[in-house]
């Protein structure tokens, strides 16, 4: 760039875990391209990548492909609301879950208050359904659940908060979230778009031995192409249309180029020396 050479540590903000132009990934994309770019229907590539995810991520029994991490979190939140019949959501300050409206919400003026829009275009009435709490503050979660427990569909969290400087969960925090959610019929959603296949093959849930109800994935599982996925408990995932009544669909979801790139990337990552 302008006569200077740079080392790229950003790697497209996460997807390029193998670096740029990995020859096996490029070849996989080329081979898939020879057969076409999109079919609007499932393929063996999508099925095989889904199997790899289910085999690797501890809590995922079924998985649905989408086109981005934002789609993954948006769809998981809708699924949680539909499954529980509740509307409220807890997220944590500093965690990023894409640009869906339910997550572009800032904390209100005090503990357990309704959220406020964090971007123009997010309706205030929708923002009120999201409560944003301090990361690593289990007491704040306990107080909020005491007040709104039977209205809360899910708690969504980056198990390692990558968006605010890679902040690790304090000892007992994730375990506490799992206990609180189980006791109150609340779904626990791990946003592993950044941590998935990075901090360990099975993500942060494998590293910390915590089993969420739903998991959101992206970036790495596309090998550099647009992709996302969400998965989890079979009884929850079966509520998604067409088998269930909770709608989610996408024409380009599971497109063969991204599936080929992602599958090849995960095969390479099976080398335990990488971790």
C-alpha cells in the first residue's frame, strides 16, 4: 500500500483464521464454482458442514445456516421468543451481536431499567424489550431476573467479550448465568461468532464447559465468504419452519461457495496442533 508493506492482523475482522488465500480453501471455492453459485435448495456441502458443526460444538444438536452473524443472532432471538412465549431479552454492555434492532440497545438509567435505542432507526418500544446489564456482574442479572423473570425469553452473551477488548468472564460468571437461566425457564444464547472454532475447536462453551441452549456462529465457518449459523437443542430447533411455526428462511443461506470454503477451513482446523 503506497509502497509500504503491512502485516494484516485484522484478517477481515475474524473470518480469515487460516490467513489470506489459503490454497486449499481457494481450490474448494473454485471446485464449487464450477458447479454453480446458488441453487436455492440444500446441497451435500451444506449437509456436510452442518454435520461438522454438530460433531464439534458441544451443545449443538441441530443447526440452521444463514448469511451472517447478524442473521444468526436475530434468528436465535426470534426462536427464543417463540419457544418461550416471552418477549424480553438480556444482553451485556460492550458485547456486540450484530446490527439487528433487538441488540442495538444501550442500558437505561439504572439497574434493571428498560433499554434505550443505541442507533437512530431502532424503535423505542422495541428497545424497551431489551435490558442491557454490566458484563461479569452476576448480581445485576439476579436482580433483573427477580423483577422480570417470567417475561425474559433469553440471555444472550459473548462468552468472551471480544468487542470490548477481549474481556474474559470472571470465575463463576458463565456458570451463574447457566444456573439462573435453567431455574427460570430462560434460554441461554452464546454468541460464538468470534470465539467459535478459535479459542478451542468447540468454542468458548468447550473451553469453559458450559452448555448453552442456543449458539450463534459466523466468520470462520465461511472460510472468508458470507455465512452464519445458529443451532442448539433439538427440541428448540424443531420449532423452526417448516417443521415448526417459527419462521426463518433465506434464498442464499447455505450457498455452495461458502459451504465449500467453510467445510475446508474446518477440516484444516481439525489439526490439534493449531490449538
